[in-house]
């Protein structure tokens, strides 16, 4: 520790800390533009110049490490003269367009110039002008305003891991720009808007919509991935203008993914359902809430009375709140059915009775960056969980060995990857068996003898041996199962082998939850084999895949479009249309939805209701509504409460969502989860075999749920536009005699559609990549299987 003096007052600091950090920690104000606590020091703006004893000239506080006995003055005549001179220099080429600048009212340059600038400019020459470029659908540019702080450049290099912006030219002619003709496509790109201290980079979707001083700021939680990012929602007159991150170092730090930042556009999509609707004699008509709820209750009762109770099923989105999910399963179970589920992307439920209490990450989110060794199985982590990927990238930059086993050779944004094994879905079981067998050498009684016997004949390849050796290094080890593993037709086997690998390597096992409240859906009991708080059911109901593939007589849908959200959209649509009665609690209405639903009940989205999300690490985060729902839209938990009363289900006398949450908490008590003790030893390790081209299916980052699919700006990004067509490598394309300019015929099962061919060298031989969540691909059916291509 060192004792230093700032403006005549003594302070204690760590030796080597930068002076500006000590000043910030003790409330001493030093102006700055280029310095940011999360970025490296560039000392390029010189605004933080201060006077230091025995120094011949002012020094930059951001790049000056403290030493014992140091004396510094931040407000001395010498320091102020230097700061004002830098301010004048920065304003030489800056345009005087504050009245029309979207950053006006929250601009760091504007604020600091009030304290350190002059009332009139002495500069009378021509000012530099920089022509703007279109760098994508999310960020608007006015680069004449740029002061070359390089925050955006350093963000790309150090945080996003993609150097999309850089400095071209020298001196006065320096320009911040993309590479020739390129756009900014990082899934974290919106953070550059927050970092920019001037109006050079602003949010394109909200540009010129409101002034900063007109906005009201309220807090909420983002629902689109398992992180549960904390957000500030900025609104004016009950209209959401934009979303920005709220700092929470334990969860999202100060960052926000573009999906969470710009998805608010979907909240006001043209197809928002704002009044209840019922179908009478094949015709849709608006109605009042009393009539609609009575029709829903009557239809559900008739299904239960006419058939068995298990002919009524409930399907929910994991973006719904804990309270909505809990009440949904209570309504379905109140009618005698246990057919309720949220796992629409899953097909293999063989070991569900042995699954953990909820899909737990295995450690707190912040701990990810302190891992020494990590193995990720079946996950495009960068797109599934952008901020989790950021934490893992930080670990790799600190020397951690990060390894992947995936069906696609994904680009992990400059992450230092120790090893990546690319294997087809068919061979994933074989690959994991090889890794487990390599770890088994010299270890006894770590895993059950039955599994050891199953691994006895497994052959270990050199790359599997290398990966196993890497897994046994470091003190903090982690194995993560991603969404591609969860949706695999042999997920139970994958889980068993992952647990075995974790036990043999002394690693923790974690799951990457698909949505913002996947953990909450498990805890709320939206499962056919468990009630709330993980209470097992003696005779489980049927799972989501069976409900949609074999068909039921009646369905209750909560926030889902099964044709786009389920493992086999074609079969789901077919059986929904065959059902006698379908009630959908939904924020949106589509023509497809009208073909199978009988009652449509307009419910609130997350910004219009109170509720709770439980993130991937098991953190409960409650929030309140930030806007008032329009027209006849009502919070989902209130709709389900009234529905429960109409169906005479006992205990539906809740007055607030907090009461529902408290009931779940009371049931849960002090229960905890243990991923390594929650699994089932398999009977065999036979891999599923498919002859011909194997389909690999990935859910695109901007098609994950109803809201994101309707966020218009996100749908113009490269991530959205590239998730079209059928992707194969050049070898497969040559085999069928096609080029990237061709439209090919794609046949899967009995379905046949035409899709553009995309040459994608990430895809292994013998495989095709077809994205899910796309209306044009629904007819193909299941996410895995044999596919035939013809030119």
C-alpha cells in the first residue's frame, strides 16, 4: 500500500494503481474522455492531465501509477490550464450541432465543456468533415463529431473480441471506420453506443425519437437468455424509447447483448394482440374479457369431461415469469392433467426423473472467468449466451484452457481455444465416450462399474486423449452442456457421459439454459414429472414432444408459437390444427395462430407486468411493470388467476404476483441442486445412426422467442440474414453439383421445399446446417434426421 496526497488530502492506495482510479474511489473528480474502467489505458485524449510534484509538466492521471509519497493537484492553475487547453483543442474540429445531436443532454463532451471550455472559439479556420458510413442496422454514425478517444476500437479488441472498428490515417486526418465495405456485426456491438462520449455513435432504432431530459428511467430484467441481464428501460409518455444496461457486476457487469438491448422493438409490433378474440363458426371476432375467459374455461372443461384429463395439455415459453408459469401448471393440474411442459426444443426425456432440480450453471456467473479449464459440449455459446461467452473469453485470455466439442466449427471471437473437436450429431456419443475412456485410466470407483463396463470397448483417438489430458489441469474446472446438446436425440446419454467426464476430471458440471426463465420453469413445476419445487409425480404426464407429435384433444398455450418454437414445427402445427380446442395466452396474433386456436387472450409482455425470473445461476430477480398495457391487454398471472377461479380450482385468491412468488418460495424452502448427483447410468452407449446427410439445427440468436423475432432492427443484422437457406461445405456442394448461386431441393421425411444453397466451410462433411425458428423451414419437421439435397 502507498500513501499519496491529492489536492492536499492524504489517501491510501495500492502501489501500481492508476491515479485516476484512486481519485474515482475517493470522490475526486478528474475529467476524462478516453479512460474507461473496463478498457485498457490509451491516454489519447489528455483531458485528465494533472499536476504532480517534481514532474516538469502535467501528467495523465489515467496512465500514471501511484507511488508512496506522491503529491498531486487536480485543480491547481497548472492542471486547470492544461485541461482547458486540451478542451479547446478537442473542440477545434467538433461541430457546433448540439441542438440536433441525438446525444444532446447526456453528452460527456457537452458536460465537460461547460466546466473547462471557453464561451467563444478562437479557431477561425475550416473544420474537418468526415463522411458517414452505414455500419449496420443498429448503430448510426456522425463521425465528424468523433474525438478519437478509441473507446469503441478498444471495446472491439478487448471485450467483443472482434476488431470491427479501427483508426485510419494520421493526425487531424485520423478516422474511426470499419474495414472497407464492412458492417459492425458483433452480438455486443450496442455497447459501443454507451461507451462513445460524444454523438458519433448513437442507437439507430431510437434515433431522434426523444430528448434525454424527456425520458423516464425504470429498471427491469431482460428475458432472452439465461443471464438475466439487468436493464434500464427509458420511456416517454408510456412508450419505450430504448433499453440500456444497468450495472450489476455479478451478472452482466456493465454490458448488454444486442438481443436484450434492441428487442424492445418487438413489444410494439404490428401484430400485437390488444383485445380478446374468439372463433365462432369459423370466424374470428373481438370480444370482452368475461366472454373470452368463459369460453376458454368452458372449452377446457369440455375436453376434460368428454375425454380423459390427460387429453388437455399446457405448453409454456420459458420467457414467461415464474408467477405465470406456476399458475399455468396449477390450472392444468387442477383439472386432473399432468401434461404440462416448457421444454419444446427437447426430444429425449429418458432420464428426466434423475435430472437436477433446475438446469444450474454449476457456479455463480462471475466465477466463470476464474476457471482454469473449461469444456463446452454442444453449444454456440457466443450466440446462445453472449455475456457468458464474454466471461469465458476473459478466462481464456487469463490463460485458461477452453475446449469445445461441437457439430460446427464456430467462430468464438478471438477466444484462445485450446482444442476444438468437430463431430457430427451421429458421432457425438462416440466422441464423449472416448474422452471418458481416456480419463478412466488409473481411476477406480469414481463412476459406477456398469458405466466402466460400457466404456471397456471404446477406442480413444489422439485428439480425445489430448482433450482428456487438458481437462485434468487447473484447480477450477468446468464442463458446460449447451442448447445443441439439450436438443440432441440422445440427450440422456450425453448427460450421463458429461457427468462421468466431470467426475473423472474433478470438474463442475453446468447447463446453459435456453431462455431467461428456464430455471424458473423447472422450479415452478412446468414439467410433466414434477410439481413446483421439484416434487416428483408418481404417474407423470406426457412431455412437450409427445403432446405435439402424437396430439391431444386440447391445449393451453402460454407465450409460444409451437410451429416456430418446437422441435418439430410441422408436426406441432398439424396436431394443433386437429385439436378440438386450443386457447392461447399470447401477446401477438398471426394468421397461422388463427388456424388452430379457438380463443386468443392478450397478455402482457415482460415490460408490462410484475414478475420474477430465475437465471442460469439460480439468482431470483423480481421486477415491476415499466409501462401500462394498452387497450385490453392484461398481465398473464391475472388472466390465469381468473381462469383458475372460473374452473373452480382451489387456492386462486392471489391479490398480487408477490403472493404467487412467496408461495413458490415457501414450497422450495432450502432445497439446493447438485448436477453431479442428478443423472442416470445408461444401459448402453450405442450411437444413433443415420445414413446420408445429417441435419444439424441451430436456433438463430435473433429468432429465439416471440419478442425477438419481431424486433425489426435485429432482423436486418448479419446474424439474422445469414440464418437463411441450407448450409453445406464446398465438398458436399460439389457432390450434388450445386454452387452458392443455386436454389436446391431439400427433402426430409415426406416434406420437400426449395432453399438457397449457402457454402459454409464450418459445416463438416456429411452434414447440412438448417436453422430453426424460420417460417420457410417449418415444413421440414424435426431438427435431426436424414436430409436429401438435389440441385
